[in-house]
C-alpha cells in the first residue's frame, strides 16, 4: 500500500493550535497523527489531555507511542475496521484533530495568520523607532549653537 504522506511542520502545528478557542479538553483523538506535529502543541497547551491516535504508518505509530502517552491505533479512518474499533467511543472524546494543512482553505488561514504576524511585528518595530526618534534631542543645523557667555566684572 502506498502512503501519500504530508507532514505538518512543527511551526504550522503551533500556529494552528494557537488559534484554537479557549477550551480544556479531557480526551483528544488525532485522526491522522503522522509524527504528532499537531499533538505536541496540544499536549503543551493542555498537559493533562488523554491522547488517542490513528495512523497507518507503523514507523510513525512507534514514534507516537514513544512521544505521547495514550492509545495508538494502526488503522485507516475510512475503513470498516475504524467503525468497529471506535463504535460508541466517540462520545468519550471532547476534541478531535485532523491534519488538513494541505487543504486550500487551511492554507489561506495560515497565510493570513502569517501576514498578520508580520504586520504586527512591523508595526511594533515602527513604534519602537518612533519612540527612539522622539527621545533624541532635535538640533536645528541651520542655526549656530551658541553658548551663553559669562562675563565677569562691571556691567556698563
């Protein structure tokens, strides 16, 4: 069987998880776990979450088992086996994850998020530069700088 695998970069997983609503799930199922790029930021965000994964690649299942405590299944989520293994169990999960980074809509969201991050960083840099400029004394180069004279003696 050919596994057309597309792995999510860790930084993309971090960004996607940072956009999640403020929830605290107890049980999470990752339906196409790969090497766990989405699970790692999820476990960091919610350290107590219990993980279950579905993955076809036996090497990835070994990696998942060594990196994430939980149940790891060598199963195709589109198969009848999946239905029999998870029948009646989905109500126990309060959070499900599926790597859809290759989906055009998700790519647009990620690109918009990256553009937003860049704009925020540029605005902060411009604000810092403006603050530094405002803090520096202004010298008018067209007028000579003169020092007040100190005369001693009698005034006429």
